[in-house]
């Protein structure tokens, strides 16, 4: 972790949604994370593993069932609503669907200018000037600021969403699959815009994706989620080249390689279990391909440090010292 | 002939922007014609004092039941004839347009505001307020509207305030249901989450972000409700418990002419036709508006 210090801390964050009589959908289960200033954390997992919910919890768009979230020493869940509202601009979300996240009845100038008006920046001319500056930063033509969202392409709309987040002068950006709905040719451009701005303003970022190869390019650390839990967390290089959790290994084996031998893909048996009926013991044991020990079916493994700064939630994960 | 198309024309959507929707509406000839008729009625009502040839309540004992000018015995003084008290029908019709439209607008505005405000609050905050309101609305829906209005008006006697309240009593329920349903959908939208994440206040999110998105169906509903209210007012006035007798109203006029409908057909027929034409036009215009503003409501 960088020496800048911790920006956001999530401790035992849990989100259960009611799902009928006496049943709950365990979207996020006891997740603890820390984000340092300027750091990029990649959050990977299959669809339905709770990564979007975790993203929304971390920027307080959902209220956790249990757990704590601290921003810079402030307990965000135990402050009055108006104080929380003032802190919100510091945590900004970039949404997956750039059409749904822009109000169809507002012009781009109104959309990007909203955070400025909330910050009570006064004067139409000053707001317009700043909006044009922000649009320039994300590579949009400021002269189009009077148009409506439907007059832009998907990539342009995503740039508008980024400009709006930037207008808040955030410290942490949570990007939820920001390029998943875009053409491949546009994806790289949008990622580049995000990285440039992150470097320029020293922003911390949580980059959510189902694609571990995309995440590995942009992140310093990677967290792998399975069924509402973080099962592996560590420096990006370590997680990619020396994965400790069998699930991470399976994800990585599915990534196509160029110029090196493709390892045989590890196919996981069965489907991801329902988050309404999470398996007892290790929640991955129903699909695990390793030789199991009794604990796998009885005790839920916590995250253990298996190498320096590298954690895995697996009974079978050996630390380097134990392996040799 | 080659046609060049500018980028703006390609980008201009068919629906969704004000100019685009106006073009669609103008393309609907029936709606345009209906809109013009409605405007004529509004103009007639507004300008009644200036263009009415006579005082609508002035009784001319020497000109009782004068037929319209094209019938034998008709005169150019009373273009559409006079009623059994010798009052000029044309002037009374013009003033009648005034009260019908005035009451319609007043009742629709009240019900629109009340229904939308309550519906938005119920849909956004849910909880006990939504639960209580939904029971109230279910109860009101089971209430026969005209019978209730009859009871109120019979108790208070013809007066305008009671009439507006009686007509508005149940009308807000429709606006409530539309507003609540649309807010329920809108509150889950990402743009609402985004606004919350930016630090926007709840009143701003409701009025600034959600309201603009739910207005179109409410406008359509308001137009269609207007027709219902005009009919209801005319019905109550016909029964003698609507508009006070000192104010000329179409419903009252039809009722007055009822006894003479064979010997002096014009007294009841002209106001009857006016009700028919105005309500028909408002409905047709409302349906044209619906096709443009809210296509999913089309059947």
C-alpha cells in the first residue's frame, strides 16, 4: 500500500436483501477492504457475485445491513444525513449503463453543472465556463453542451458521466464496468481517459469488472469476489502470476494468452449457487476442483495472509513458507 | 433531386424533444382540428363579455322563444333564438363556455396538483404513508362519484366552491396512481442514484430530476380528465344542483329547454351540441397528445 495513507475503509460490510418469507439474498457478506489515496483496486467476479452492490455500498448508494464504512476518519454510517450529503461528492460512481445514468430531460450542461450548483457555485457564466473545461478534459466538444444525452453515442455518454463525476472533485472513483456496454474500439479510449484523469488528479479508483485481464492492466491491487465474499486480495502481479485461491486460478485459466502456451482451462463444475442458499462451509466447495479436506464443508475460511500483502480465503491455501 | 441531410437532422429524434414532438402533433390532423375547436371555445369563453350581442340574463318579454334566424319568425337580433324567458341563446352559450372551461381548468389543476404531490410522495418514500394512501385510494375508487357529488350539492345547494370540491373529490386519484407508479420506476433509475451520489437534496431529486420525466403522462391524463369534468358539471347543472342559476351554464340551459324540446327545439339543442362538440374535441386532442407524449398508453 502506498505511503499516502488510507482513504476509505470498509469493515465487515454486509448487504442482505429480503427475498420472500424469512429468506435473504446475501449480496455482500462480510467484506473488509481498504483503499489508499491514489490507489487503483480492481474488483473482479462473475455476474451476480455482488461486485456492483459492493460498489454501491462503498459510495453509500446502498445502505449496508451491517458493517462500517470510514472515509478519512469519518464514520459515514453514523453521521446526520446532511453531513453525509456534503461528503458524497468525494466518492463518485461511474455507472455501467451510460444511458440510464443521464437524465434524458436534461442538457449536458445541466447534467455536468449539477454538482457545481450543489456546491453552490453561483453565476451561469462561471458554471458554463467550468462545464466547458470539464468536457474538454474528457475529450468532448464543449460547443455541444446544449444537447441532450440521446444525441450522443455510448462512448460519448460515458465521457459525460466521467465529466460529471470530475465536477465533484472526488477523491475516489468507483467505476462499475464502465466499458462493458461499449464497442471494443471505444473501450480502450474510455479506459485511457479514466487513467489519465486518475493520474492527473491523484484519484483513488475501484475498478469493477468481470474480466480479470482488463482489471490486471489498470490495477495495483486486485480483489476477487465469489458469491458476496472477497476470496482473494493482493497486489495485482501476485494475484495474476501466483493466484492462491482455486477460484482465481480458474478465472485466470480462462484468459486467452498471446505468445505463450495456453494452459488448459480449468472448467468449474455446475453453476454459481444462489445467494439465497449459500453453501455451508467454504462457499466455493461445491465447485472446487481441489482435493477437499473436512473443513471445506464445515467451516467458512476467512481471509488469511498467505504472502506479503496477499490474502486468500481457502483452507487449502499454503503460505510460501509452508510450501517449501 | 438530391437531398442533403445535415448532421442535426440525423441526430434530431422523432420524439423526446419539444420541436420533434410538436412536429408529430401537427402531423395528426384530427388532433390539430380538435385543438383548434378547443381554442375557439376558450376564446369564446374568454371574450364572452366583448362579443356577446346581449346581456345573457336580460329577459325580453316581447321576444319569447324566438327561433334561430334562418327559420320563419327568426330575427337577426337573436341569431340563435331566445329561450322561454326571452333571453338571447347565443349570448348565454358564450357565457356558458366560460363557466364550463373555467370549472374544468380549476378542477383539473387542483386534482393534478394534489394527486401528483401525494403520488410522488407515496412512490418515493414508500413506508406507512404509501400504505395509508393506497387504502384511501382503494376506498375512493369504490365510491360512486356522481352520487357522491349529488349528495354534496344537494346538501349545500348550488354554489361554485362546493361544486369545485365535489368534482375534485375523487378526480385526484387518477393522478395519484399515475404519479406513484412512475415515481416507483424512476426512483430506481441510475440517474436518480447519480444525483443522490452528487449530494443532491431529496426535494431537488423529486422536483428537479424525477418530475420532468413523469410530466408527459400526467398532461395527457389532465386533458382527458378535463372532458370528464365538463360532462359531470353539465350533468349536475342539468339536475339543477350544479352552477347557481344566476350564471348561464350549458347544463342548466338544456334542462330549461327540456319541456319545450318539441315546440322550440333550439333551446335545448344548441347547448347540448356545444357540450358534445367541446367534450369530443378535448378528448380527441387529448388522444393526439397521448400518442405524441406517452406512446406506451396507446391501445
